[in-house]
C-alpha cells in the first residue's frame, strides 16, 4: 500500500503529480490557512505532512500516530517544536538553498527603497505633488560604496554580500556565531563584533534564524549602538527584533529608517505603529515569493516528503533532528 500524506498548502500541479506518483494524498487547496481542527483530523492516518509554516507541537503530534515526517515549505523552521518532534521520533525538513538569491534580491530592494525613498516618492509623483524640478527635501542617501553590516552569515547572508560587493562596491562587515575565513577570502568581507558592526554600518541587515536564543536578540542596546544615519533591514523573522524598541528608535531619530519584510505578528495588525512611520518600508513577508522560487520550494518540500515516507533519509532533514529523527521515523508504521 502506498504511504498516505497530507498537503496542507496549495502546491503547483507538477508537484502534486510528483507526490501522486509515490503516495496517496489528501490536500487543503485554499490560500487561507487550514483550520487547526481540520488539520488534526487529517493527520489521523497520514505518515507525511507537507506544510508552509503551521505550528508543529505536542498537541499536533498527539493527533498523528502514524506521522513520520513534517516537510516544511520554507527555509525557516521556527514553527517546529524540536523537542516534541525529537521525543516523538518525527523527522522535520526545510527548503534551504533554492531561495537564497531571491531573498537576497529582496533585501537589496529594501535597502534601495529605504535609502532612496522610492515608495514615498512614488506616492509623491502619483499624488500630483511634483511641482518643481528637484529639491533637497527629496534627497536620499547613497547605497554604493557605503558600509553594509550583515548579522548572520549563512547562505542568504552570503548572497547579500555578493550583491553588495560586486554590484554596489560596498564595504561589507559581518558577524556570525562562527567566523568564516573561506567566505572572507572569497567575498572580501570583514569579520567583526556585533558592537563594531553596529557602530560602523550604514545599513544593518539581520539574517539570523529565529531560535529561542535569537528571540528579541536585537533590542534597545543594539539600536543605540547604530549610527543615527543608519537603516535596519529585516527579512528573516520579526521576532528577532524587539518591535517596541525599534518603533521608539525610528520615531525619535535613533536610527534613520528601516526596511521590514517581517513582523512580530503576521499578518501585521493595522494598528501597529510601524505602519504609520514614514521612514519605514513595510512588506508582507515576500522574501522568497517569486513564482519560480516558490515552485522550486514546493518541489523540494515534496522530494523531502516522498523520500522520508519511502523510508530513506530526506536530503534536508534539519540539523537538530539528525540524530534522533530518522531512527524514530523509520520505526513508525508506513501505511
Ligand atoms: C522562509 O522560507 O523561511 C521564508 O521566510 C519564506 O518567505
């Protein structure tokens, strides 16, 4: 009998066909998130779940006696309760690599939009307020040859650094849990402490994964270290930043502006003060959202799902589950 899986987010047809070649499947086909009780109900018989970011916790695992793998259709997997998955012997996978360039492009979009005031001046023209040729109230700041500080030099951080170095001739500083000498040589970037980076950078890019250690790890003290002329760019996870501290820094001139693709709560609440600040660019978490990249992520997630339910090691098993996940997973019944 072929393994039963549940697809909790819409995927392209080619991806569905690929899953159908190997598995029996049921799916949720709406862009709205699947109601939790329906998801729990669907998991009664499934040995694999493909999902884009829903909460995977003890309660859910308790409703999924046959589950072997959760295949996340995103690179971030802060939605996984890793301890719960470890003790239940459930594998968890993500979709690294295929989105690096796409997210790095968006980071540069945020940098350019914030520095050159693109959205603000777009509104200015469309509202018919462009009366004179040019005036200094519309000036922005240069990106080229400025100093970029990247906090978190993983694959996406590197893709941002490549663009900064090769396209914009920027001076690139980075800090990371571990120093990366090969990256320094290859890309011409400079390792420094977080404090030094904050004091020197014109643009600070946050590119760290959300974990219990990085939750609100960027707060008042860090913002106070930044230059008043600097911008903060966040396209990783909103919870990494203390949003109240950020609002205060932006509202009081502590920093010049911010480009945000992510928020502490998503979708962001319309009353969030960040939406009222003219020096903040806000996007609805679209870092990886291009047609091609989302299709690639869906196919990668499907391959991880199918590989795991067929009893093989999925290529993108997340690091924290590499020890225990597979053993427990393969012991579970495949139906
Ligand atoms: C991811 O894959 O984690 C991204 O945030 C999705 O845009």
